[in-house]
C-alpha cells in the first residue's frame, strides 16, 4: 500500500475513460505511467475486502461454499481462501479468462501474459465498482451487488473489446463469452479441486 503513490488515481481515471487503449500503450510503449498490474489488483481487492468487512455486505461476489459440506472440509477451506484473498484469487481467475481470450482473439498476437496484464487492470476496476456499490449498499441497506456485477460485466466487455478491436461488433461478443467461460472453468476447476481434496483427506 505504501508503494502506491498518486499514479494510482491516474491509473483509475485512465482505466475508466479508455481502458483498452491505455493498457495497449502500457504493454507496447510506456510501462511507467500506470501502477503495476499486480499491485493494482491486490490494492483494489484489499479496498474491496475492507469495505465488505466494515459495511457487513454479503460474503463477496464469489461464493463457493456448500451447506451440505462439513465446515472442516478442504473444499470449504479452498472457498474460504478465495473469499479472503481476492487479490490472488482474481489473478488466478484472470489466467482462466486469459486462456479463452487468447483462443478467441488469437490473430491479434497477444500472449497469455499480456492478456493477464489487461485483466489485472480490468478486474481491479471491478473491485472498485464492487467497493463503491458496497459502501452505498451498507449506507442505504439496499442490495446493489447485482447492479454492480451487471455494470462491471458491461465495463469488462467494453474494455476487452477496446483492447483488441473496438470497431468490430464481434469483439464485444467474444469478450463477454471469454469472460463468462473463464469464470465457469475457474469455478469448475475449484469445485473439482475441492472434491479431490475431500476424497483424499476426508476418508
């Protein structure tokens, strides 16, 4: 946190008004203008965690626990780790989404690492979206997390399409599809890992 200077606010501003373009510039031209992507997503995820703690809003936007599974099971421990380490969990989720984006936008020549950089910035903004609506939800006692999730999906679709080719309508569909498939495969991988861990350690 102490390492993040005024560049953090510049980064947020640029990501709100021209996300795809500024990340493209970051990758190809100038890496000194923006906060480093890993630092950005960890800090914004920390902000979200602080908001959920103090405003007592719902247990995060990823909920993987199951009422039928014992609290001491490895699968519950995995789900708890995800909901208490959003920064790192988001990076892992980003790898899954990056796989599908790389598949859908292969002809543009970006590698997985560069796409993960894009997603660190995009998902970091998502954390700020959730934090803002979490504060409002905590103050007015009205559930708004679904609204923030919908707005973030629209933002992510726009940002990713702008990064690759904002002039093509298909870019928006592919961006949304890749993001959705990334979340599904991440959830499935986590579920399967939990099942495997339960089978090994609970019997």
